[in-house]
C-alpha cells in the first residue's frame, strides 16, 4: 500500500503551472511609476484608519495614553441603579446628534481677538488692510476725519493732561462773533456751525374752518319774534343798499372820466348847465362844418390804387425788419435794467410774514380760492311783515339744503364757483360769455328729383 503523503504531493508539472499562473497575473514593475503604483498599501491605510479612530474616540493612541485615561476605579456601586437613573434622564435624539463626540476641537470660523495677535501679526494685518484700499478711499477717509474733528483730538494724552471734548470747542467757535479771529489755528479746517433756518410754514396762519352749513338768522324762521324779524330786515336792507351803491359806482366808471367829471360838474354848478350846453353845441357845429369840407377835399384828391413794385415791397420788408429789431433791442435793454435793479425791487416789496414766530398773526386766514370768481355770502331770505303766514295752510317751504352746501363748499375752497349764463342758442355756458347762433345756407335746394 503506497504512502498517503506521497500520493497527495503534487507533481512537478503542477508546480510549474501554478508558478506560471501567478507570474502571469502580476503586473510589470520595471518602471518607477509602475513600481510605486502597484505596491499594496492596504495594511498601511488600515493602520492609519485605526490610528485616526483611536484619536477621535480616545483622544490619542492607546499606547501613548496614561493609565488614568485607560483605567478607572469603580466607585459607582450597583450598575442597575445607574441604568435606571440614565433611563429616567434620557436625552433627546436631537441633543444626542448635536453633541460633539470627537475629542479633536473643530476649526473656529471667528476671527481671532486683537489680544491674541502679537505686534508683528497686527502690523501685517494693518498693512494688508491699507494695501487693499485705493488712494481715493484713503483721501475720503482723511477728509471725513477732518470734517468730524476726530483728527484734531489727541489720541494718547500724557499723564495729567486734560482732554476737552471736541463739541465744546465747536460750540465755542460757533458762538464766537468772528470765527476767523476767535478760532485757533488748529481749527481752520472745521467748517462753521450752521444755524438751522426756521421753516416758512411757521409764519403761515392757520386756515379758517368753515361750517358745512351756516345757520340762518333767527328772523328768517317761519314764526319769528318781532325783534328778530326787524333786525333781519335791517340787515337785508343794508346789504341791498351796499349792492346798489357799488352798481352805481361801476356804471360811472364805465362811462369814462369825462362823464364822471361832467356829473360832478353838474352836481356842483347846476346854474351853468345851459351855458355849458350852448358852448358845446357851437363847438359841435363847427366840427361838423370842418369835417364836411375835409370830406370834400378828400374826394377830390383821392388817388387811384396803384400796385406796388418788387422794390417797394422789399423796401417795406426791410423797414419792418429794422423796426422789429429795434423793438427787440429796446425790450432787452429794459429787461436788463430791471434785472440790475432787482435787489432794490425785492427790498421794496413788503414782507409776507414777520421774522419772529411770536409775532405771527393768530387770526386764521381765508381758504384758497379755486376759480376766478369769489365765494359770495349766502343770500338772506327774509319775508316782509305782510308776507309772514298767519296759518299753517299758507306756510311755504323756504331755503335749499343743496344750495347751502354748495355755498359752503365755495367758501371752504373745496369746489370752484362758476357763473352760468344763457347764450343765444338757449344753452348755458360756464365761461360767462354769450355765444350767438350762427346761420348758414344748406345745399338741400340743389338736391331735387
């Protein structure tokens, strides 16, 4: 019976086949790059991973840690009690996630404090900041410091030196009568203090408040007392007399100065009216005779219309152009003279309001007027004594609420007052003028069949 070990030993041919197979699978390592690339470093990487894990979990390699960090004395006693207490004080899952489990501190994103830097690092940081700024930014920063007065304050005064705030110096300069003479040479770049100007709205008096609807006079009621009715009648008569007086004055002004003078002369010398009238009649007769003679001469000396030549038209155009230029030159000269005299004109104008707000008028001003027509006071509706009704059956409604509201809106400046007049066509226009009806001939008489 053959030996088992001898029977199980591979032959020489099998050994050669295995060696050839291994040699074929191994890549070539002739070059330097291929040699470094194909080296197996799995064991090295696993060792480094284990080392990093130990540093993260234990804070370093176990072999380098002291015994106090690896071993601890069990003084807790019963383990079940510790477990029960841990379950009773179970933490939230979010707290467990946010709790850092690494012993290595993370990189802080906060800039280091100024005290943590040494003198060289601070000088280097300042140099980098100044290098990053442009020349224009540096000049602007210096200018702002000069305007704010920060450049004039002593940064590090010596021991015992008194530091005075910059605003006290500015107040002293602002209150001085002559800043150029009172200010020291160090304050020549500080601008003088600007006193705030009082707004013009302080001088405007408040606008008068107008009621939505004014109450009528007690004498205009349906059943007034005798005293109230007589007082209302007197006020109405006074208003009508004032209107009549203004109407007469307007008619006299419309007649011209000669008519007004003649009226005054007739009122002053009533006995000389006949003499003045006879003299005027004689003068009128002489003027008529003279005009008849002139008309006769004009008929005799009347020239035939003659067509202008080209030269005459050009001469007339040149003359008109010269006159136009001369008028424009005079107007420009007049305007220039007015502009030169503008300060005197402005000084001669009256002030719209007092300089002191305490002297401002306390009386309220009237509301602004929107249109060209002024708001008139409401018309007093007063009946005569014989027109007052003595029974309820004869009572007539008086007044119009819509008209009263419109009158109040005119007075308050909310709505524009317009005067509507009826034109020739029977239509009302708000322009106050009278438009006549136009007549034209149609062509219907031409269209016949």
